[in-house]
């Protein structure tokens, strides 16, 4: 027997997680963040980040629930992008929070 996680069990868990996400967001109409928290803390006992990774991957791969596909949501988590430093000196002062540059 191989050591480590069973690939078939992980795939089954991910499919079940996606089905539960579909249930909470599309049928019960729970908000995205509340559904992620519920799946993380009450149903699958994994981090919220891991739940979001699984849901994103399943949506990108075109997973279905009873033949129904979830449309790509507008919000799938916060994405942080680095600010570019301007090469020319600007009259405006440096931002107070540089990680949140316009």
C-alpha cells in the first residue's frame, strides 16, 4: 500500500465539497463568504483557503452538480497585486498603505 493521501478519496472529498458549496450558494442562497466559512468550520474541517482553492479549481474544470454548472462568480476571494513604483518623481506623497495602491 502506498503511503500518503489517497487520490481517489481526495477527489471524492473535493466533489462532495463542491456539491455542498452549490447547495449553500445556489439553493439556500447563502452569501459566498458565509458558505465558505460553513464548509470550513462545520462540514469539512479544513481551512477556508483550502475550501476556496477546491471550489475555484472545480469551477475552472467545469464540474457539475446533477448536470448543472455554476457560472464563474464575480467574487472568488481577494487578490493582492503589487504596486509599481513610478520612475518619474511625482508631486503626490507616498501612499500611507502602499499595498493598497490605486
